[in-house]
């Protein structure tokens, strides 16, 4: 991975992007693409749409959602503690004892989230799974007035953001779901533009996927592509407790995952596999038995339908503070999509 692209990934991962509050991470995207994009547009929904060779009649859309799960402040009590509701799908157990950041109008405010210490839990309490509404955020405020001078109702909250590299080319951070998808589609556009394009290519950093695939729906309607590919994370199954018989045999470092199923155009799937084989790129295959919970679902069903593909990045510990991916997998995913798009003549028919 080139150092500039590596820096782009790290910049994405330290920018807050809870669903509905994605402006900081979108600013990182806009700054990065200025050197190679023909067009850059932010639509009314907040999607950042980056284009190259935009006047070609055949339009291809690559979508990666920039939003991450988070919390939103709903109440400040008399003692200055904050209570929240979830943005996206949380396992509340992942939040116990975490350092958090409240993203306020005046800047980031540090907080912690916790529950009653184990020493004070009675035997019945120790057996119960804690609920999100039973936890609170502690700013260190003296009372409600001090907390309210810093935080407003509706301010978003994320896990403390950061980036850490592990052994063998792995890295972890909150927000790998789905900053990695944004990175892949933007890098794929940059690499495809360098190789030359016969089609119009739009890479979209979509918003609000975690709360209903909303940004993909509006941006796809606006671009009106004939071909659309979503890039998201999928569950890596190369760690304990996950049933490979149901979830597939998906490994970190074994290449991007090319998905099959009702959400995927079969001819487009074949073309992606052929592209990987021709370029001797490692890849994996996974299967779905229904529409996926990814932007691919919204892309496929927009207007009169779009020939849709789904390329996934293996991710351990999804929706946690330590989402872990392989840097090689995202680099190869960008190469795969760049090779696919630059290989299109513009007259392909993906009708099943």
C-alpha cells in the first residue's frame, strides 16, 4: 500500500462518522480526491460523489458507506451524567468500560461509559446482561449545568477513535465498518483513472447505511448507473466460536470476498471472478440466501434495477472497538475493482 493511501486510511479512521453526523469523515474524502477526480459533489443527503470520465454513456457506481455505529445524547440528569440511544446495531456488552467521545459544537469532549462495579452487583445482577439504558456516560461534570454547557441533546457519541497495527499486516480500529469500503472505492477510482476508462465511473462515500441503507438509495437514484458495486465488510470466520458451515470459510489476508446470491447479478459476479483470475489476484467467495444488509440491496432496487455486485472485506469482531482487517485485503480489493472497471468497454450486457 502506498504511503499516501495509507495516510488516507488513517485519516478516515480518526474522523467521526456516526450515522447522520458524517461531515468530518466526508471532508477527509473531499480533500483526498482533489488531485485526481474530474468532479466532486456533495448531495443534499451528504453523500460525496466522486467522478471520472463522467460524460461516457455507461455509468458505473462504486459505493462504500462512511458511517459507523454510535450513540446520540437523549438526556442529561441532575448530576451531569448523560444517557443515550444507539445509532445502529450495538451489542451493549461491547460498551462496558469504554472510553468514549462526545462530538459537540465546541469540539470533542472525553467521556467514559460504564455500569455498577462488579463488587456492588448482587448475585442476580451478575447473571443479567446489561442493557444500554442501564449505562451512562460520565464527563466528569459536577452537575447538569456544567454538562449542559458542553453537550447538547442530539450530540453524537463514538467509541474513542484511533488506529493500531498488529502482526502480519493486520490493523484494528473502531469504524473499519465501513471506512475500509470508502477507502477501497476511492482508491479503485484513482487506480482505474490512471489505467484509462471507457465508462463513467462514480465512487460514492454513502451516508446512513447503518440505519437503513439510506445514502445508497438517494445517491444511486441520482447517478442512475447501469452497473453498481457495493464494498462493505463481512464476518471473518477464522477465529473461535463462528460456525463456518453457516457463515463460510472467510479468512483475513486471503483476499477480498466476491459475494453470490439474490442480491448479486450473476453475470457481474462471473465477470468479477474472471477479472481476479486473469490478474492472478487472491479472492474468496461467500453466499447469501436473500438480500443483504448492505448498500448493494439499495443499489439493486433503485429505479428499474441496477446490475449489482458486492465485494466484501473480511472483518473480525464487527461492531466493536477492535474491528480487525488485513491491509492486504483492502489493497487487493481496490486493485480488483480498478481492473474490473478499466476492463469494461461500455457495451457489456449484464442482463441475466
